[in-house]
C-alpha cells in the first residue's frame, strides 16, 4: 500500500483495526449510522477523538458504569458455582458468578478459557467436578442439559458455531425457543415473529426485515442476533466467549450496554476476552487461567494489565 501511494495512487482503506488505520492513513473520515460525521488529519489522530466520533462518546465512557441506570447490582446470590471441574486439560477449576455480576475470564490463547466454557455448557466431557445453578446441583452431560438448567453460550466464532448463516434473522433468533412456539408439533409463526421482533427491537438489530438472511448483516448485528437467540430462553447464566471480536467500535459500545443492562436485571455473566482493556473495563471480578488452571481471582476496577499478565504467564507462581 505504501508503494502504491508513493506512485501517486489514491487508496481508500476500510478496516476495524484501528492501529492499522492510524499507521497507514493521511486522513480519517468517520461515518456513523450511514451519515458523515467528520474528517481528521494525521496531526489530530487519537483513540479518544476517533472513538468519540464513531460512537458519540469518549473512550473512557465505553466501560464506565458510574451513574448509569444500567449499573450492575450483584445481589450476593450465586447464579453459578463450580467446584473442582476437570477434564483432560482443565484442572480442578473452582469459581462462582453472582447474579448481577460480570466476571471476566482472562488468560493467554490456549490457557483453557474456552475449554472451561464448553465444560460448563456440556460441549466437552468432564471427568470430575460439580456445577450448581442458583445453589442447586445440575447434571450437565450435553448442551441440552445446560440449556434446560438456564445456561446460554455465545461462542467464540459466531459464523461457525453461533449462527445458521443461510437462514433468516427471525429463524436464528427463535431457534432456541421452538418448543415454546410449537403446539402439536406445528410452529406458531405469528408468535415466532412477535418474539423475534421483540428481541430485535430490544437489541437494536439493524436489518431491512426479519426475513433478511443473517449472512447479509454486519458483524456487530450478527453478534446481536446470537445474543438475541439466547435471551429468548431467559438464561440465569450467560457465557460470552470473545463477545466483541470482529465488530466495530460502535457495535462494541452497544454490546457493552446490553451486558450492563442484563447484569442490572440480575443475570450472571461470565465473559471470556483476550482484550485486556475490555476485561478490566467490564469485569466486577477477573479470574485468570494458565495452562488449564485458575491462577488468581482479582478485583475488576483496581487491577492492572501487568498483574493479569503476571498470572496469565505463570510468573506470579
């Protein structure tokens, strides 16, 4: 790209990777909701300046819950309790998530975070350990058991594991609720449409219409469809694996607001993220894993990235 620019060729570069945008661009033009917002010259590039134009608020406000109506209020009641959960890789994992709380699960790639989530959801076979939902032991052997127990999982890869890309927005949203929408084995499509409309409106999913195929949506709206699918079952615990991967800053802000609201309503949330500012900004508590083991539990608002990495690399031990 630099070689082409040196030859006098003009380049329009579109990307979610802000570091590349800053490095390559001479000017940045910001669009929001299809409308022109502003153009910045290189001398005026900064995270806060660009993000404020993209989402209508500053960088610090993306995570800040002080004074927010959606501020989570942990009740002290346990949504999830895990005791000595293990498989071939995860070793004796013990943790809990309270109602109204967002617990961040941090660690390096391969630390076992996704494996632990899949164990909780019954997608991996456990060798030992106990899982309790709202204080009651549950026997989770497969994903259906987890869903009946009130656990939802937004997977790391929405396109491969979270969506039926060739189906419509409506069909994806109601997929987990078909038993509630059927009578005598026949789906009530009027009820299905009403349910999908309610969740699409609640999560502000931008689309032309509910019959629109989900493959045609932006990454952020696809992720909101996955969220909507799980919210139709009113889960007691929602596991979010990399909830903002591959979405733009505006969609991130909307997903964060959804998470705040769900926690405020009393849902327990376990969030896996490789984005340390996201972990620090969103979590009430942070659980750090290293090589299949939980190494530390840290407070969300006073911990630093360096402390997380110290435990994530095993150096703290």
